[in-house]
C-alpha cells in the first residue's frame, strides 16, 4: 500500500458503539473507537464559523482498519 493523505477528527461524541473518531481518505470516511497514529500530523483549525470539521489533524500515511473498531496509520 502507498501512503495517502488523510484527515483525522472527532465524528460524534454520542455514538452508542463508541466509534467517535473519523478518518477521511479521499472521499471516504471511516469511524473507529481507537486510532493509532505513527506518522507526523499537522493541526488545522478552519475557524468557528467553518463547516464541519472545524478542527482536525492531517498527514500522509497508510491507513489500516482491523474490522473491530481500531484504525492504525503508519508510514508503510
């Protein structure tokens, strides 16, 4: 797999299944209860009047999902 740009933010704090984190890769969103990030990220704040997500982390990495609610983002 090749590293790709990603965005990491909080989705919804009231999710019953605990998957409050959201990772966007391209046009697709994935949710998880745990995200392990092993690459450099940069904080982005678009302002209080911006559309959601207003604040997030962005970086480049290989995003892997284990199918049980954990996402790992690594260099390769």
